[in-house]
C-alpha cells in the first residue's frame, strides 16, 4: 500500500479520536470550543456549521496526513512513525491553541489546553501508528508471497 493511502487511513482513525477528544473537552470544561464554527467563519460562512465540520474532517483525514508523509523523514523521533506523529501533532496543537481559543476564561485555560493537547497527541500517535501498521502488513504480505 502506498504512503498516501496509509496516511489517509491513519488520518481517518486519528480524526475520529481527535473529534472525540474535542467533544470531551467541551463537556469537561463547560466551554463550547466552536471549532467548526471557527472554521466556517474562516472561509467566510460563519452560519454554516456543516461546512466547518466537513472542512475539519477533510483536513484531518487528507490534508494533515499528506503533509505528515511529506515531512516525516525530517521529523525527529527515530524510525517510529507513531512517535513522529506525536511531534507533528504537537506542532498542529500549537497552531490550534494560538488560533482556536480566544474566548477561554482563566479558570478553564489549563484544563482546556491540557485536554486539547491530549486530543491532538492522540491524533498524531494514532495516525502514525496506523500508517506504520499498514506498512508492516504490506511487508508481511510480500514476505508471505515469496515463500
């Protein structure tokens, strides 16, 4: 399986976990993150929540995993794509934290940042782990085919 397809498969799994993590953050902090509204506003249609969600999913499933494939060899973390995915997601979280949290009040800042960091790290780790696992499956098939 080629790298792009493996990365997209990892993006599907990672985006599911990231979405769940952001929902948990909403519930635990009592703050409505509004990430989908923020994305819709960014493209000029703040009232179109479905568009914001669709763009969030497209970025998590396709855009970020494909960027990960392009920069993976330059990331520290040894040969393990899951560890490299953690580092990649940490960079994504910094951008998220700087742009996605303008209305968080002081008492909620710490749990908000901690929970969103955990959600992003889970995204990166799972994306990288699935990406690596699918490569291992291909290697296993090739080895089995030659026997």
